[in-house]
């Protein structure tokens, strides 16, 4: 469907938009500008000047604890983090409303090819690498989804020769009935079980990124991850796997570089195999970032020349809040890994450093096990500083691990205490890393705010 045709189809309908946060504001403004009857719903009771502007433009507001009651609209846009089977939404659908989302509609009306990335870890870095590689190759790229900004309102300005690059969460994918032209699945591990009913539902949501592809589409999977390897067998498009551990006849793998040792990323296809990127060119620390590059290279193979990939890797220092070097003070390196909202993410961060580190961890629990974290912390941490609601469960996982050997664990109440303690206990050559293994919602609005607070505290150290 064309973008303009879709907007025209809404002119004689009523539309409800749930959630008046950053992701839905451009959508609300777009619909109002086209004369659509809009009700904006949010649990917040005060929206400030923006709320006044909405009312001035003819928007009806439904705010407060009962904001989901009596949803009488022809079309209902849900916010990504909201389950589609909430009783209020189910009742609205039974009354004749059609439940959708900004991202679902974007897939219907986007005029250009879509590359989309999902997974439990590595989504944002992989998505960013893909987008920046394509830009370096001269393509016009529209970056969105869980990263960048909402794209639906920009669709009218997109051209068929452009490329949309999206990061998609399980919440966005839950009700998706379209798949991108190139789908990338970085890895899968238990995550977001505070929202999903179980791990099976989480996996089923992720499957939607490739399950609706056509035969000419491409699906990229991590062959080293047991779950994604099995999922690749269900793909209907052309499958490309990547593996850090095993050479592949078709796919992306680690092979021999100029020294004859396995220290470069290779691509193999029906025609030939070639060395694309020496690992020494990658500036991001950690084997997980090698995997992120492998996934990205699999996605852009044939779209971006190899020399552009090498030049980019030599200069790309990473995405904010993802093992981000904040500063070096008296020989101590401080890293912000606030994105690490799960044990698997923190494990990847700890494995990025050859030395033992001082780790600041803890936050809000999201219903997943911390048992896998304990042994890794014992192997890679010299001092564990805990701050947040999950401090107790992280401590328990460390002390229960078979390799626990008296690692010093200190609980603090605030981030200023944590950073101050880390500074007082560190010396030249040490690494201090914030990698919470938990969400930020016990005391912060999101992981970006948490990371920015940490960076501010570190930059204030004298």
C-alpha cells in the first residue's frame, strides 16, 4: 500500500494512539495534520505544553489510571512495550477496532528495501554498523525502530532506492505479519520474561522477523547459538549463517589472515571465498563485537565494498552505553556498559577484557535467572560493587558458584557511592565498568539516563 493511500484510508475513521512518549509523538502529529480524528491515551495525567498543543490541534486526550478503558476506535496503535492481549485491548478489538502499531504500518507502506536486526544482545551495535556501512557506500539510509527515531512520519520523503535499517525488539515483533527483505538474528537467550509469558513466547515473537519473508529475501543467523541455528531451518528465504567457531562453505566465518592464523573475517558463497576484514582492524573490544561485525557483513555483502568495511572498522569506536570508554584517569579506564540489562550482556562485557575488572552491577529484575552470571563474575572480577534491587540475587549467584573463592562484594546505596568506591579501590592499569546485568527502572527512566549519570560522575572525578 502507498503511504498516501494509507493516510487517506484513515480520514473517515477514528484512531486511538496508546502512549504519548517519544516513539508515538510524530505519529500523533502526522495523523492530526491529515485531519484524522485522534484520541491519545496515556497513563500520565500531565503532559505539559505538548498536551496543550495536542488539544489545540483537535486531539482528544484520555489520561490517568483508566486511560485504556472504553477504547472505542476503528484503529488502535499500541505502544511497543504493551502486550497486545491486555483485556482492554482485547475488548476494543471485539468491538470492531483494528489493533496495530507504528512499526507494523511502516512495513506495509515503506517504499524502499528494509534490513532489520533482532536478537537478545548486539542489536544496536549491529544495526548501527549496517547503517553506517551503507552510508559510507553512498546509500541514503533511514535508521529507526528501537534506535534512531520513528520512521512512519518520514515515509513520504523516502525513495525506492533508499534503504531502511531497523532494530526490532520482541515487543515490536509480537504482532508483526511482515518481514524485512534482509533479516538478521544476532543470538537468542532468555530475556524480557517480566513481559513475555515464557521463553517460548519470546522466541515466537523473534521468529516474525523472518517467517514472512519471500524466497528471494535473505535471513542471517548466528550458527554458534543453538536456538538461532535451529530457527534458521525454518527460514523460507536464502539463509546466510555466520560462525566465529567453525569455517562455513556458505556464510561468514573466521579464517586465516595474511599471517596464516585464523584472525580475519571471511565470506564464502557459491562463487568463491574471500578475506573481508582482519580482526586487528576492529576497534571495538570483545569477541561479541567480532560477531556483530560478522552479522553486519553478512547483511551488506554485495551492497558495500570490502575496502569500505575495512576503513569503517578502523575508525568506528562504538555506540554510546555499549562498553563505551568514558575516560582514563591516573591509568584507570572507566567504561559505561549501561545497555547491559541482562546477565548474558554483562557476561559478554566481562569477557571483553583480559584483566580482572572492578564491576558495578545491579538494577531492576526482569524475571530471568542470574545463575550463569556468578561463575563469570568470579573469573573476571576483582571487586564487585552492587547497587540496586537485584543486588541480592547477583550476590547469591556469585557466592553459590562452584568457583567462588572469597571475591570481595560491597553493597552501596547510590551511584555516587559506587563510583567513589571504585575510584578509591582502583590503581593504574585497572578497569572499572558499569555493566548492571539488570534493567534501569528501579531508579532511572531508561538505560541511557543510567549511563549518562555514570558518565557524569566519572567525569567529575578529580
